[in-house]
C-alpha cells in the first residue's frame, strides 16, 4: 500500500479530465447528483409510481405504466485515454469512460439508439441492460447469438424496453470482452424508497483495469498453454469512477513514454450532517471488490435491484456485475475534514498487480487540493471469495421459496482442449456462440435442435426451477442470470446438503451471486418470462473461455405468443452482409 499512498499525496491531477476520461465528468466534483425522481412525468400522489411502496408492492407485477419514453443516442467508437496515467486504446460511448448515464423513473420506457462506429479495425457490438427483466421484450436483452445478431460496423440499432425494476444497474457490451475495453455506463431507475437520505451522489464504479488492450487479453487467455496462454491475467490497477494513479516506474522501459505519474483521483463532495446515497457497481473484468470509507459506517439498502432491510457494515463485498446501494452520513468530523474512499481487490481470489483503489471525499469546507490523511478500517479480508452471509440480507418485499417443479444441478469445471487451450465448462459444456443464428429467433420458428456447443438447457413447460451450482474449481465465479431475479437459497463450501435453505420465507434475491471456490450456491426462479436467458459467469475471461449456458424457457409460448419485431432479423441481414466481405476473428466464446 505504501507506493500507492506515495503516488496520491500530490492530489492535484497531472492530466486533464479529457486526457484521463474523455468527455466523462464521473470522478470530478462537477459530476451530477440525482433527484428522487425525474419530473417530466405524470405525478399521481406526488410520485410517478403513485402509492406503490418498496415493502407493500410486488416489483415484478406492479410496475406503473407512465407512458413516458426516455431517449438516448449512443455512438460507439475507438479512442485513446489514460484513466490511471497509462495511455491505452479503448472503446468509448460518446467519447466517455465510464459512459453516459441512462436515467428513468420506474415504469418509463427506455429507448437507446446505438451507432456502431468502431473502426481501425471494425468490430460488431451490442449492449446489454444488466438485471432488467425484459418481460414482453426478450429480444432487446442485447446478447449477440442469443437474442440478436451483432450490430454490424457502420450500422445503427434501437433498443426499447420498460424500466420494470428500480434501483441501480449498468449497461455494457456483451460482444466478446469489449466492456473490459471501456464499453459500459450507469443506469439509474428511480422508484419507491426503503430508507431516508438527503443527497444521491449517483454511481460509484469499481473496476479492475488492464493496460493491455482487451482483444490482446482475450488472445492471451485463449492461446494454448504450451504457447504462453494465460487463463488468469493479472490486472494492472484498480479504479474508482474511472480514475486512479499509477506508479509509472513499474512499467517496461519502452512504455514509460505512455505513462504519466499522478494522473488524478476521483473526488466526491459530502455535505456536512447530510446522508448520502452511493450506488456501488462492480464493473470490472475479474476482481472481487471490498469497498469502504475511512471513519464512516455504510448502511446497505439494496443489493442489485432488490431493496433490503437496512443494515450497517464497515466493508461491502461485490463480485463482478453486482451492485450495492449504501447510505453514508457525513458526521465523522468537522466540515473541514477529508476522508479516503477505498476499494481493494481481494487478492485471495484474483490476480492483481496493484489492487488498491483510492478516491477522496471532502466535507463542505475541506481543502480539495490536499490529500486526506484518514486511516483504513481494520477489517481483514476473510479470503472466502463470497458475499455477505445470506442471513443479513432480507428483501423489503417478501417472496417465499416454493417447491420447484424441477431441479437442475450444474457443475463448473474446466478442460484442456485438443489444441491445448484452457476452457471453462458449465454442466459439461464449454459454450461457443454462432453470431449468425440467434437462439431466440430460431426458437420462434419452432427450431429447438441446437449444436452442443450452444449449451441450451430446455426447461419446457416447468413453472419453477431450482438450480444447484457446484463449483469444485479453484476459482470463485460471479454467476449472473438474465431475464430473472434469483432467490438465493444457500451458499457455502463443498456441495449443498440438499435441504438447508436460508430464510425460506423470504430469501435474498439477486441477479448476480458469487459462488466461492470449491463451494456451491443454490438458486431458484419462476419460469414466467418466455425467452432464451443467458446464465453465465461475469468474469470476462471465464465467459470468454466458455463458462456460459442458455436457459430456454417455455419454448411453445415463444413460438405461439412472441411477436418478435422484424428489425431483429435485420440485425442478421446486416451482419451477414458484413461477414460476407470481412471474416470475423472470433477467437473466444463470442459473448
């Protein structure tokens, strides 16, 4: 930690915000704060959601229909920035890293037009809206080869879907590991509150960061082991809202011209005596993050899109893809005080060359040109690569775990294939996408026969499925389910005993859950959303190496009732025209 502290004592940034983060204002004192709701909306009873509450309203069936469309226009292109002082090539949205915020009220329709202007070289792309259910619009989930073909270079595509849940999430590319190269941003949906606060400071992105360009990293992890393949590359740094300093003396001699010491840290303003909402998002590639603020307790009020009964802690653990909303009251010192915000990558679980991220928090009258001098909490990393004990997390709206109509056990393991490459497997198969044949579009046509490598699990007419994930591998995995929330019934070491359920009357719900190394987790969900839903590890390098399955839900209803817009087929027409003249170098799973 000593070198990191040394590099941040000069708190005045050596680079401009444009140099480090492009057009983004995240991480600066000019970053926006957020209202309780957006005002250009019908407001019965003062709020767009009327009398609906976090405790008394079912968020999965009672979303309001506001009739309001929130429109956004995104241009995706290549750029070059230095978030930590090390200059690297990235892929940006509207020339920003992290990308622009999408903001809506619960029940609004979100409309995003995406222009693929990635050149030098060209690539396909897509955007996924992490954690949103996409009920009635499963084709807009944004996973190429599953619900759509990739957006071809030079083409545009418009996503349109309901903000059916509320809280904090993010959007990101689901094309190969593009989001590891910068293609991501925050998504905030305002809804009923389950705790009181004064100021919403918005997203706090926690991201491990790699100086090597994302495609080169994918090449490295997919290369035969005998030829230098490395399935677990080490990150070079750790960022908060896209910023952190880096010790340029540690880079190779030839790279020093691309590196500037003291690039700058993220800064936050706290109003003395007020309670602030921070929307924590682990938007990294692999690292499990342990977040804290010196001298301040954190009150957790939501995990993923699930409001929970508040509880206090000093450190929050987040796997990749997970979000936690916390409240922090600025009452730990005088109005002139400043404090370190910290996020540490758990090195017991992840390879990281520099795992410590810092940002500065300033009270009203603090000198923002001086570095804080506060001391970290003494809370050792337990090293179990797991989230908080499930008994601590009680959803505000109660849903009991029912008896499932079917149970499926999936084992996470790995193989060395015939060419000597390391591949992850889920339920015995390592996934590989076919960009030209989205599974959902085939299912709508009644085609339910797929190659083994697409790893499709057909749950037929079942109403509820319980999935037991056993992970005898030496790595932890943040497992993410699209199109649903998961009731997390149990997690722990070894295999599940087959009967233990934590808080069966109201188990924790999430869309992303850590399964520890040599451990298990048990989840359950209702099959109430016909479609093809990805279930995968959110570690970028693991899903690139095949740790992914497609869960096919109510295929008869897909064929009979879904009316998939013709524009979805147009993505495939455009993609086919592009690939007829340019061979796509798909070196990984594709998603």
